[in-house]
C-alpha cells in the first residue's frame, strides 16, 4: 500500500462541507479507478491534511492522471471555496501540495 498526504489551508468551519463533498465523490467509481483504498481528512489550526491510501506505489501518478477526469475536475471545483493551496504562489498541481515522507514504521 502507498500513502499520499496533501497539505493545504482550510477554514475549520468548512470541515462538514468538505466531508460532504468527499462523501459524494467517494460513492462514485473514481476512487476505485484511481486505486484509492482509504481516505482520511484532518484539520488543525487552519491546516487541512488529506491522507489517501492506494493499492500500490503509483498513488501520486494516479492523482496526476485523474486531474483531467470530469469527476475529478468537479470535486476540485466543489472544494475550491473551502480549500486553499498552502503556498498559492508555487501551487500548479496536486503534486505541489504533497508532503514528503521522511520516516515510516510498521508493526510486524
């Protein structure tokens, strides 16, 4: 399994709207086509963390290739009023918002 963590800014009051938007998106076939196994959303002091687990190590590639799909475009548009890039000046694609893993541990 592979995980990606997207970091952005979000007004904490938007949490229920963002959860609803993803709840609707996750009932579509798009997560399955991307190989998404699990999605978890977190907020902390105005920051938004989107942890997504994939079947294999191609999760970031799956996000990049899906970004032109109409369902992906629609969910991105729906989220736009609630989620803002962490660094608006450097954001060009979802890859620009992904945190870099620097340590991992897993129980046997």
